[in-house]
C-alpha cells in the first residue's frame, strides 16, 4: 500500500528520542569539565591514595594548610583566635627555600 504525500507515520518523528541523546551529551560534557578542572588546578593529589600537605596563599592572612591522611582531609587556617581541630597555634617563624633546594628556618 502506498503512503499519501504530506502524511507522516508515527515512527518518522519521535520528539522524545532527542531528549535521551541530550542527556548523554550533558553527562559527557560534565565529566570532561571535571577532568579539565582537576588538570588545570593540579589537584591530582586529592584523588590519589598518597598522603600530602598543601599550603594555600602562603605568607598571607588568609593562608590555609590542607593535609590529607588516608581518606581524611583536614584544613587549618592561620588565625590566632580560631580553633579548627582543638589545637591552638601561633606563628613562630618563617621558612625559606633557596634555589638549590635548601630550606632555611628563621624564628621570630
């Protein structure tokens, strides 16, 4: 039997079929964005199994020390009146790393 021109079969156009493809594209874009951000900000250490310590904004008032031991990540802020982990601390000196890799500590 011949189809008449101008009439479409129900299988010809399915508006919901494109929605599934959009979801797949959105998922691929989201994963690619996360991988790009991790690579850009060099946060590979956060996702590895190794322990690490990172200093954010060194020497400034809003300095933070981020440590990872196993699955636990702790953040310490440089502030005299803020209690983060139950321990209080104060700045006792400055450490400098020279071009040859040697570290010099200068107490205050």
